[in-house]
C-alpha cells in the first residue's frame, strides 16, 4: 500500500481495491451515478481518503466499504482487500423460481423440468 498525499481519485481507488475489473468500468460507474462517497454522488476525479465511506453498485452487487488505505497500483487480492473494511449487506437469497422458469420459446418442458416444478410446488410424489 502506498500512502498518497491528498487522496486518490475514486475511480483509481475502486480499480486498485478490485471492486471493478477495469478502471474505465469504475469511471463509467462514477459518471453513471452508481458510486457514492460519503452519501454524495462522486465523479471519477473525486478524491478519497482514509475514513471515507464508499458505496458502489458493482457487477457483483452493492458494495459498501470504508477506505482504510490508499493505493494507485492494482495489487494482489489479499493486499487489495486490506485497503478497505467491508460493510456490504448480505446478498439476497436466491429465487427458487428463477431456475424453474424457462426462456420464452425454449420449447416443450422436459420430464426433468416437470419434476423440478412439481418438487418446488410441493405437489410431486417425492
């Protein structure tokens, strides 16, 4: 972790902390209003410093973190996770119906699909 005077750009920090795979993705998220720093929308050039609360809607879901360290380089995952304290809410439970419903136009359900649906509804033989 390299300590930087005056803070680090939020898009660079999000990338270095491995919340986004690419810096351009972090910058797009900031521009799109998906990143809040201390509960205020953040542009990519907004500086973050230790103690700031960053809330980001990442491809993996909502992440709420408190900045602990600063870095402008992307480091290995164990070092990157030392840059923040994670206060993210737990992910929502998986929807049991999501795996049963089929794509439109997928054709006739198979016997396996029917058994899964019966098991889920509770009106199967099992």
